[in-house]
């Protein structure tokens, strides 16, 4: 039987209080993901640190962040990228 790779993709913006419950709920699943891909839209409340603390314990995290919460993730109008890949 071939086991397929499972990725969990989530988007967050200032969700520090929701991360612990999300991690708890995720830990109760019958199968954990092989990786967690997180797109953070520029959180300023400690969300990124909480993701690193809680979600990395469950699966490797690929964390993408934006420095500008008001601009969000994506490509800015000047053509430069505002997304940064961070190591979680």
C-alpha cells in the first residue's frame, strides 16, 4: 500500500490565542500531517513564536511570513516579493 504525503496548509494573522487549541486538536487526529505549511500575513502578537513552539512538535513546519500586515502575503505592486520563507 502506498502512503501518500499529507500537508496541512493554514493561514494566520494575529492568532496567538488560537494556536494552542489548534495544536491540541491536530494532535488528536488519527494521522498527523507530514508537514505543516503556514502563511502568516504579518502577525504582531507572537503568533509566529507560538507556531514554532506548538506546531513544530507535531510536524516539520514551513513558515512563510510578511513584514506588512496591512499588505498581506503576495507580490507587492512594485513587483518585489514581500513573502519571506522562514525556518520554523
